[in-house]
């Protein structure tokens, strides 16, 4: 929870979440530049005087609102997936969780604001990136390293592979965010997740690597002599 340095008024102190929720709705709807103080006060159900008692300017209000939005959901998407699953069955479950998480309304709106306002608020963009890595990037890298150690996948750079897999899972999400669409059906999410898992397994599965090596050897064997 965001804490105010000055809590002289206990009634105001109890309204902080109400103010932040209202500000979040307006900022994610209109962006930083387009958000009006009157609209924020109306959405929060408070007077402008109450609003200014918390935040003397809109810039601070945006910073605290984004901080609260990033702190609101801290669950890691991969925590529900057992560690002992093999890559062939674990990866499809992982891509389903990743795609669903990336496609959630909260994450879509948060990423749109953090990235869209990165030039004006670089510290917020850095905080968003760190949160993203903590909740998804690093745990996914650790899972891939586990598969590599068990010889179920073959890759030299698990951090790079994790970023690739996240991008595969986020293709449909990127289109939705760019178009400011209101939702994606479950069938589309599952289809995108399944395709991401299939492509990733084909790229990094050991059977695929062996098949590529055999194919390369055959091509070398039949190459014409010069």
C-alpha cells in the first residue's frame, strides 16, 4: 500500500485507496497528459480539495498510482505448475499461464501506461521492467535451466530463450494492446499458448537438434564434388 508522509487527517488517510483507484481508472483511460483533475476527483468520489491534500500535483499522483498498480498483483504465473513435469508436458502449461497473465486486463493496462509514458517517467518504466523480470522473466529462465539440466531441452542462453518464449506468448497480446481492444476469448489464448509451446519445443528439443544434425550430415554426404 502507498503510504503518505503526512497523515494528519485520519479520515483522509482512510481514503487513499479510493483516490488511487479513481486515479488509476482515469490514467489508464486517458493517459497522463489527457487525464484531468476534475475527472480523477469524480472517479474517486472525492473533492478536488481532498485530492490536493494527498497530491499537490498530477505528476506525483501518477507516480503513486503506478506504484500502487504494480504492487497490487504480485503472484508469479508459473508458481502453480509442478517442478517435476517434463518439458513436453510442462511447457504447454507454462505457455498457457504466461499467455493468460500477459493478456489479463491489469497487465495490459499496466504495460501500456508504463511503456507509453517511459520518456516522461523513466523510473516507472524501470520499476515495471524489474517487476516483470521478478514475476515472470527470472522464474521462466530458472525453469528452462532445469529442463536443460535434465537434458530435456538444449540451449546455450536460457535468459535469451526465456525472452523469446515470452514474446511468442505475447504476440496476440501485443495486437490487443496496440488496438486498445477490450478482450480476448479463451480459445484464442489457448491456441496462441499451444502454438508458442510447439514452436519452442521444435526449436530447443533435443530430438529436433539431432534431426537437424542428421539432415545436415545427409546434405553434406550428397553434396556434389567440385
